[in-house]
C-alpha cells in the first residue's frame, strides 16, 4: 500500500533494538482513513477465504482488525490482556512475549465468541518475531476453530517471524515490509 509505506517513511521512527514507532498513525494516534484503506485491502486479499471472524490482540491490533471486519462484514474478537469482571465464563488463555513491554502478556478470549465452525483471519499491527500471532493461532486451535489466514499492517522481515508462521500453511499478507532497521535506518521492500 503506497499510502502506508509513505507514512512509515515520513513519520516512522527507528527507536533502536528493532522498535519501529508508528504512534502518529497506527498505534497511539490512529489515522481512520488509513485504517479504512488497510481494512479494504485485507478484505480484498482474503475475499475468497470465507472468513466469519477476525481475531486480534489488545490493543494495537484492534484498529486494523476492526477495519478489516467492517470491510468483510464479519465480527471482530480481540484477545484481552486482563480479565474484566464481565468475562464470567470459561476462557482460552495463551502467553506471548511483548517486545514493546519487555515482558510476557496473557491473551484471553471468551469461549462464547470463538469456537468450532469459525473460520478465523488473524489480523495484527505488526509481524516481527511472530510470537503474538503464534499465541493468537494457538487460541484459534484451542477453540476448535479454523485458521484461514494471517494479515499484518507492517512486517519487520529481518526479525524472521514469517518463517515459523509459514509452516501453518495459510496465506500471510503484510501490507508494508520493513527489511532493515540497522544504523537508525528504516528500509522498506
């Protein structure tokens, strides 16, 4: 996506240690028009996958997942990091290391919103090591649902996360691919 790569080049900041700051348009302040474009592109790329649920992780994955769900006219489920008092029934739980938080986080999904018969598209803001997406995939499997694809807004190719995910045998779509962040640079494919 041209607009996405333009925004990464213009506003993205390399904070070192593989951290790409996109807070002005994806992660903290969200550009709604850009997210609509992201959702439409994800919807177009996965149009033939018969998706009936989009799954993401709280919080940065919600905007692109919501835009994708709207474009595909399907519900969006997000894995919560803390269990609210309203989550009273059984839950599926997985642990994922958070690169930006520097610690493990729990991801929880209520069994009432994900289960057998669901055809799930996992959408997240970043694909780096693949740890968060792998945890979401494990949640899909715990639920007895079927993973039909993975979509990310930005992939940091140099962190190698795609390699492990390719073994899942589902399409993986990244709308922007960062190939190098050494020496303070941000190089896009």
